[in-house]
């Protein structure tokens, strides 16, 4: 395919370091909205908390009505353990939010990292598992498996997120803000550059794209390990057969003596 540039809706500080093509551009956060002032009622509610507020949201795909009453009780009873914090179920982010409980889809992952808020990740499917692992790896999130949501597990995760992960989350947010390359600039300048030079695609195309299927899957490496496997199995069989024969000969000699 004749593709000049690839844009990925992720941020380089949130992904694993990896060798990438010159064609790839990270633009995670390009669509984040500009924060707006809160209404007086919401502002007053956020100000009531002694130590901060915790946002709880599973996004649009998993609404509160889809969570069973039993599971709701688990969440509510766990939240009661942290009396100095206010918990908001599906509430827009704000600077006074000190933690986030989320299914951690890509947008949620990006938003919580940009905002400097640690997260309790409860991944459900798709890329959410990867996002949860990355949040934990970079030190801004704890993972609770969807099949292991108990008051004990949720409480343990909240304890770490509320009292241990805040500094790292703010540090990462500061790093993202300080980066000279902004996603909006990367996206706009990338589009303009590709539009200006129509024949850009061949220059960014990886050499591996020209290789046939066998070369792309590394047939030489696969062949080497296949041969090594067969040789190992063959050698193991020969050793077993050798010792079995030795045992049979000894048994036969013993029988002759008797």
C-alpha cells in the first residue's frame, strides 16, 4: 500500500520502548478537550472532600445499569472504607480528582495520564488489558481483574493508588506537558508534509515489506529451531533406548544365572 504516514492515538511516554518505522507518528491526546469551569453545584461538591475526590467510570460501553447489585455493593462498601475521600460515579475529570477507577480504554488511559491522576484499572476486553498493564508498569495504576472484584482486592488497590501513586502520576503528567512535540503539531505538520511530497511513501517504507512471506516469518530461524528440536528428541530417544537395553540385558543375565 502507498501510505505516507501512520498516526497512532497513543503517547510515547505511555507505550513500551520499541524500534518503529519513520512513518509512525504518536498523536495521543490530540483530541483531549480543553477543561471548562464547573458549575457551582459541582464545584461545591468537590470542595467538600477532606483529601480529594475519586472518579469511577467504565465509559459508555459499560454503564452503571449493567453492573449487578451485588457488584455495586462491593464498590460502595469498599468506598466507605475511605471516608476522607469523595467518590463520584461517572463524573468528568477535574484537577481535584485524586484517583480514577476505570475500565481504562485508550481514551481513559490517555486522559488520566495527561491529568496526573493515578488509576485503579479494571480491564474488561480488547486493548484495555494492555493499557492496564502499561499503567501499572509506568507506576500510575493498580490492576483488579474483572473476575476478582472483591472488597478486599478493590480496597488494597485503592489504598496504593490514593496514598502511593499520586507523586508518580503528577511527575508523568509534567513530563508529558513539558515535551516539545505536541500531538496537535505532529498531526497537522505530518498531514501538510505528506500532502506536499506525494512520493513520500517509498522513503518511509520498511525494507521488510519487500520480502516474501517466508522471509517475513523468518523461515531460516524457524528451520534452525525445528531441526534442533528434532535432533534433541532423537538424542533423547536414543539415550532412553540405550538404557532400556542395558536394563533388559542385565535382567536376562540375572535370569540365566538363576
